[in-house]
């Protein structure tokens, strides 16, 4: 009993840390978020935090209104963060999660169109990421689930001979604002990220 009382607080604290490491969305669509540079490279690659994905310009989604084929289909989010839906017209969904989008579409359909609509929203394609700087083929590339900075470099043709091969700068939109983050090559990349490969100092 003495040993149980001694180590019980340790077990409880460890369980709390493991639980706090993940935030799981109800809709099940989560995207890795890179950990800051305070962590080691291995920690960044194996202990990425997760959060619900928020839609933005360039994403394509599938909206299903059950029993209403004419209202269902694939829709592209434009540069003003809107989609255009039958009956409803323009609806701003940029910055929303899938679950929040379902709620917005459901509410709009209830405004004199359908009494009790049942709506499901899924992502068809993510918006691209962009990479520039000391890279052989700068440009925009299709986002792939689970991609990290080194994967992005490989997709874009690899480093130039002048490149800093240890760190990248990433411009990311978060909570409505853009911010630059310096990351390791193991850090997770998000749809819409702008990656800059800097020149190394000799």
C-alpha cells in the first residue's frame, strides 16, 4: 500500500500529459500542427499536436443534403472564403471546421427551404502549400496528409547548394492572422502554408 500511495500521483500526472497531447475533433478531420522549436527534432516529428482543420480559400468540399440530390455536390471555396449553394446562394465558411460548416448549411436551409435538413460535409481536396527561396522548383504544390517540411522540399525538387538545410520559415494563417514561424525539417506542414528556404551562412 505504501508504494501505491507513493507512485499514484506520478501515474495520474502521466495520464494527464498523454490526454492533453491530443485535441480530437468530433467530425474526425484533424490536421497536424507543428510544435515550436523549443522541442527537439525527434519530439517535433513524433509528438505533433492535432487540432480540427479549418477551411479556407482553395479547399474543395462535398456537401450532402440527404434526400435532396439537387442541393448536394462538390463546392470550391473562393478567395473571399465563400461557396455558392443552390437555393441559399453565397455562404461564408472560411475559417470554419467541417462540423461548423454543417451547422451553417443546416441553419441556412431551415430559413424557409427545408424543415429538418440533415447535412454532411467532407473535404475533397485541400488548398495547396507554397514553397520558395533556395529550392530548385519553387511554386505551389498539392497538399498531402501528414507532410512535413522535408517532404515539401523533396516534392519541389530539393535544395539548392546555398540552402539552409536545417531550418525553414513558414508563414501560416492562424485565428485570422498571419504569422511567421521558424521550424525544423521534421515539422508538420498545413494546407495554405508558405514555406521559405533561406540561404545558409558560410
